[in-house]
C-alpha cells in the first residue's frame, strides 16, 4: 500500500477500536504495531514468546524478540578487505540510450552495495547488464568478455540476477517449489531427453533444508508461501547453478525481520566461500550493515564510492541527494 493508503487503513482500525470493537492486528510492520496496539504478542518459529503492554515498548525491542537476538547482531561481522583480481568488470555500460551510465567491478569475497533514491537508475543499470534493457558497453567475467549479454549467457559465465519483483518476474506462483527451483537449471535435471523427477525432488528437498524454506508440504505452489519463504526459494533457485557472482535487487523487501536475518546470513556465507555479491537496496541500515563497499547512484550516474568507516547512512543519503560525496566516518556521523 502507498503511504496515504496505509494512513487510511490505520484510521479505519482506530475507528473500530473507538467503537469498542476488538481488533487482532497481525503485521510485521512494526511502526504500524507501535502506532495501533494496546498489547503486543510476539511469535517466533510457531511459538508464542510472550505478551507485553505496547506503551513504552519500542520497535527495536519488538524486533529483537522476533529474531531472538540483539539487532546489533542482525548483520554478520564485516569481512576483511579483499585485494584479489575482480570477478566482474563492467566498463562504460550505457543503458536506455544513455539514460543510465556506469563502470564498476566486484571482487571475490566482497559485498558491493548499490545505493540511491528510487529512480536513480540502480535497477535499470543491472537490467541493462543482464540484457533485459537496451544497453551498450563492455563486461568481463574473470577477464573474459561476455557476449552476447543475456540471462542465459551470464548464467553460463557464472553470474545470476535476483529481480526485485519476485512475484511478477522471479517465480511462477502457480507452479510447485520443484518447478520453480529447477527452472534455470533444467540441464542438471535431465541427463537424457526426459526430466528426472527423482533428481528434481532431491534438489527441492535439499533446498528446503539448506535455505530453511518453511512449508507445510513440499507439494505447495510457490504462491502459497510467505514473502520470506518465496525470497529464500528465489535465492535457492539461482544458487542451484553454483554462480560466482550474485546480484540481488532489494533482498529483503516485504519480508519479516526474522527472514531478513537469514537472508543476510546466506549472503555472508556465499561471499565467505569466495563468491561475490552485489546488493541493490533502498534500506539504508541494510546497505550499511551488509556492504564492504558502496556505490551511490543519482540521476543515472555513479556519484560516490564509500569504503570502510565511510559507509554510513548519512554519507549515502548525502551523495544520493546532492550528487556529491561527503565523507564522515561512523564515529563522526
């Protein structure tokens, strides 16, 4: 819902309460819970953790009860700087006839964050790289040019892309977990002319365990999963081909904080295994908490590169809104 629609919904709920109706409001949007609730009940892993008066209870306290750990521990520890040769190099990429232009690189063991306001060209840049938009430029994987640039061409080279629109573009909601999981890896599922359903089922069961995809039954369609479990299915789907570089657009949009922590752990695990990850995110805490290096976009151009202590919410916002880099360290911000 848009902000004005959310405000209208909250007004209706308040009206019901004033009319002495009892309202059970189930949400992982903690700002709404804080604004509405008289009492807060927290569930985790199918069990009730407890019930508390809402007055005086902060969103941070709710979140920590939901995930079972302090929010300071939500993001994995930062990794040491990497100096290896880049896995992916993009040179003078021009998308949509020059509306978006950039050059960048990412190294093994690195999370490269991409920040900027909505409309800054972040998604368009990487859709152009993947061949989903008209684009020109040069792209190299391990020093070798990738041409033609397409989703299948990049997958063969070891790069995969997770769309920000998991429902519309990432998953087939009316198909099973197994069909969705193996769609980009059909060559692994049929050694001959026929699809090997036992191999497909084994891949599904392994993904459900490895990525903690929580389902009542493995026969469910993807559309019957929660947002967090859909996102984990999408991640498992692209990882089935064992890529070297993973681009994730809005990794935790629309999912609860417990699943967010799991997604962050998956990202950390893959880069510690020597892969590279590019994270495009509108959530500043996520961008700061995950990234080893951040590139900020404004008006279709890269305007700042932040490293180490320069990676703060203030610096990202300043660069995204002014088009200039102002470097303050975490201690100064």
